[in-house]
C-alpha cells in the first residue's frame, strides 16, 4: 500500500496586497527558498558580442537565464493584473 508520508505542501506564492515592505520580505524569503534570490539581486550578465564562450560557459549562461525566467514567473504570479501591466516590459527579474 502506498504511503503519503513523503508528500508535502509547496509554500504559497506571497500575493502583493499593496503593503510593499511586508510583501517584499515574504517574496525574498520565498525566492531564497527556491534558490532564485541571487539571480534577482545580481541579474544575468550577457557576454560581450565578440566574446566566445566555452560549452561550460554557455551552459552556465543558459542556466542563469532559466533561473531568471522562473523568478520572473513567480513575481508575475504574485502581482495583480492591474499592476502587472506596468512591469511586463521588464527584461529580467532584477528589473522588476
């Protein structure tokens, strides 16, 4: 018989309710728990156009871009539609 002892609930994404200081603290903790906070603080550094990247550097860049996309997704889910319209044009989670 299968047991559900190993299952657990995922934390809810903190919804922005107009109280920025409180929400930002909760959102920071949430993104830290997902290991995305570094990408929010530091962003994604694009290489110089002439710079040739190794395979490992390309993989690391792709990984950082994916983490940034995931962080943006969490931020978009946390923000009401009326506010979301003002930030949709931001390129990275750091800019949001």
